[in-house]
């Protein structure tokens, strides 16, 4: 059996960082709302408007590394769930990183400054088209990442259910959060389910922050403890600890 102690320790630290970035994204300050394209474009150099896209660029990297560690432990007992969960979580992570790259680079380093610096009506109209269309591009990426995160979380949570008590608790919370994401996905993009957004909106507003932050901290502890078990007992298996 390969020695994955180092991976688990790195994954534990990554999970802790993902908990910190989750809290920053949910509870960190936001800039004052700006109306109109000109007001929004003026925020292209505002650090308060740009720090969350940067945090959100790194956040899925931390979370995915943590998931790699979890999948390495769970693979022996639930290989199909672990591998397929990683596929969907990788889809989420790469899409979210790409979405934020567009926000940081295309939107705030090219299109918004270009709009403010436009010399004539024709040039300004080109940038207006790009800025107005950006919302649809970003939301289409959200379509993919929300589905990937929801599906991957449910599958990884199911893989966790066969672990020890702490692992099973983490799995149950993952399944809940993944189900919320998939329900929100249906509410946003499948018209007959639009009514569920009132429920998912309440969960996102009042429960999601502490629950998601807490389960990432718990995962960090679980991964670190699993690393310790492999130092003392290299043949340990998550299904029996």
C-alpha cells in the first residue's frame, strides 16, 4: 500500500485554508454597490472589489487538494464513488478558477478600463457590448461549476459514510451541501423548479457559511488524524478506523 501520509498532511492544511477562504468569501467586506456601467467600471482598480475574485481563484484549489486526500483514503473501500466524485469536483474547481480569471483579467484589466478610456462612441459601444454580455458568460460558467460542485459533494459524501464516526458525519454534511447546490441549480436553470430558490436562498443566507466552514475544518482534522494513523499503522483502512 503506497505511503500517502505526506499527501494527507498537505490535504489537511489545504482543507483548513479552504475553510478560511470560505469564511472570507462569505463574511468579508464588499464594496458599495455601483449603478451603471461607468460606476461598475470605475471599480476595476478598487482593491475592495478585487480581493474576493482573487480569494475565489485560490479557494477551489485548496478544496480540491483536500478532496484528493480524502479520495486517497476512501478509494480502497469505495473506489467508484471516490474517482467519480473527483471528476466532478475537478470540473467545479477548474470552471470556478476560469470564471474568476475572466473577472480578474478580461473584465477588470481589459474591458472596464477600455470602456473608461474609449475615445469615441463606436469604441465605447464595443466595450458596452462586452460588459453587458459578460454577465451571461459568467452565469454560464456558474451553471457548470454549481452542478459539478453539487454532484461531486454528494458522491464524496456517500463515500465518506462507510468511514469512522467523524468521517460519516463529514459525509452527511457534504451530502446536504451538495443537495442544496443541486437544488439551487434546478431552481436557477429549470423553470418548473424556480420556486425552490426561496428555500435555497435562505440556506445560503443563514446556514451555508457556518456549515461549510465547519465541515472543512472537520475534514482538515480528519485528514490530519488519518495521516497520523498511517505513521503508527501503515495498513490502516478508513473503513475500520
